[in-house]
């Protein structure tokens, strides 16, 4: 069984490019060039240099001593929260802005839910002096105000999506509309491993720096480059794709993808796509998707703005369907409790997205000798208001 993408742009039966004809030239231009450009020595040098000097990579692999003692296993945290802008998202936006420049694009659009990808896109556009428009659901604009302010301060124009549930899915729809209207000048920086081929693969490759570093960092600390488990939260799934990437084909390393169960998987307010999803097409790819019996997209819900996406990237759909990864759904309450626990045991306040991944230790028993790596995908500053309200701090 192959877990990586095939030459047609599919992971197993998921993926592909289901796009309106108007977008075909854009997507095709990218598909024909992305691997060539990424392989150019000048591209690699510039990408690596920016990751080192601008983003601050490599991010540490930190042994969480007190957390490990509590759960009687060896827990390492991959500290993506220490990147410039506070999350893993910037690894991909640095890669894509360099790609856009080489394709001669002069205008960047993006969609964002929690705002982390929007901030990361606005950041690289400021760095390169390129016009930036970020689409964001009206509801997300309200609940992620600090990130909206950051984007504006970085010079981006933030455009509210006023249709549908006014969240990430609707912001994506608006961005795609913009792209159809401005095909020649514009590059669309998608923030996750979603969208038409080649986006899922391109984003995964830019994020693969995470698992690349884990391999040598773990070797230094434990004498092996292979953990027993790699754990990451999944909305669209880019931080998980990055953490899993170099281990996809090595089945001795177990992969755990953690989704948002919201108020309970079957409560009607959830974003547990793998459990609730059926095959369908969203934003240009065939994947698992929460939908009604007649194919209308169901509104997802999560306390975390970054996990309430009604689909999941095609790589993760394949990992789920093939059984390569174990999928666990964590409720709002479990996630919030885990976020507070990490804060008080390790002095690290995680993003609520990441708190979902940390909550598995209450759910699943690990052996004392297991090496468990959790991708700490983002820091909690952006979520302080949610934490304050939830815990009445």
C-alpha cells in the first residue's frame, strides 16, 4: 500500500483536481512547475535560508518531563509554536511565496479560519513586498480579533466572507471566486493540505521539514530516528502532514490524527470528519466530507477556529480509509482541559487546535518505553480569550 501521492494526484482514491474550467490554466501551470521549481538549487537555498534566519528553524524537539511522568510514557513536543508567527503555517507560506515569485505572480490571495494562516501569508507578503488579500469568515473575524489586527498591521486587506456559516469553508469559496476573476496575476496560497492537486502535495512537501527535523533530533536524544507514535491534530491537516511525512511509508511508526469532536461526535456540533464524513468533493478535491444524505455540506463545529473544516485533506482521508493512521475525536471539554494541563505542567500555553492532540493521553494508554511525539503546532496567544471565557480566568 502506498501512502504518498501518485502521479495522477491521488492518495489512493482521494485527491485529484475537480475545478471549474476557468481555473484550469492556473492549477495546470502550478502542477507542471511546482516540482521543478522546488528542485532548483537556488529555490532550496533561499527556502532553507529563510526557514533558518527568518522563521527560526529548526524548532526544538522538547522532552516534556512532567507530562511524561504524569502519563508514564516518553512524550516529546515538536515546538512549532516557537516559529515566527507562532505556528507551523509559515513553513508553507515561505515556500509558496517563493513559488509565486518564480511563476511571475504579483498578487497573493489566501483564506483563513483561525487567522494563523492569514497572518503567515500577510507576513511573507510584507517580507517580499507583494499585495495580499485575505478572505476570512465574518464569525472568525469576530472570534480571532488579535489575528485580524496582525494581518492589517502587516499590510494585508482582510475581506469578510458573509455567506453560509461565515467561517473557513465560506472564506475558501470567496478566495476561489477571486482567483477565477484574476487568473493571470494572482497566486492563491492555500493554507492546508486541501484543494485541487498539486496543492495537497505541495503544502505537505513544504511542511515536511517538521518530520525531517524530528528524525535527526530524536536520533540525537534517543539514538533512534523512529518514534513509536507521531500525534497531530487534523482540521485540513497540514501540521499532521508535515509531522507524518517522512514516516508515511514506515509502518513501524504509528500515526495518530486527532480531530475535533466539538460537543460530541454525534451531537450535531462536531468536526470529526473521518467518522462522520462520506466521500465527496470540496474545494477541488475528492475526500471525506461531512454532508447530508442529499450531498449538502454539513456545518462543522469546534471551539477551535482552525479545526472546524467540514472536510479533511485527501492524504488524511487515505490514511484513515487504509487504516495507516488511527483517528481519534476529542471534545471541546477534553481539549480545553489538556491545554490548561500543558500550561501548568510544562509552562507552555498551546493553541486550542494543538490541545486536541494533547488530550489523547487521557484516552489512550502508552507503554513507559514508548517514544510519543506530539506536534505542538501553534501557541495559545490567539486563543487566550477562549481560555479566559472557558475557565473563567
